């Protein structure tokens, strides 16, 4: 059995999440909205920072990252009957960026 002797171990955030949080000056404990449905969630519970046009080299940039609620909208970005295209997500995100500058 492993123990951390009463010290809470904090997991390191993936780079793309750090980029998104830094851009909007929000913390992982803050409440933020899904860019598609506009519902509010804690960053670390209910939201997913999604790569619109895939992951890879030079893909962790704010233009390619959007917050989506885990339960509904992030599912729409992947294999789903109600699939939403990358182009539609990009348009939603571009409008969100314009409103939050």
C-alpha cells in the first residue's frame, strides 16, 4: 500500500490545458463555461479542453483549444450520431475568442 504521509499529491496538468487556462487567466479550481452550450462547470470537474484540429506538434495553441462539457458537447466532437464538424466547432471557438478578448 502506498501512502503520501498526509501530503496531497497534485497532478501536473497537460500542456494544452495550461495554455488554455493561461490565455483566459483562470485557474483549475475556477468555474468556466462550455463554449458550445454555455453551461458552467468547474475546470477540473466537468469540462474538457479539446483540440479542435487534433493533437501534435504546434497544436497546443489557443486557436486550436476550446472548453467543452464532458457529458454532452465533448461527445459531439467524437463518434456520435449528432456529430458536430471541426469547422462548426472552429467557428464557435473563433466567436468565443472574439467575445473574450
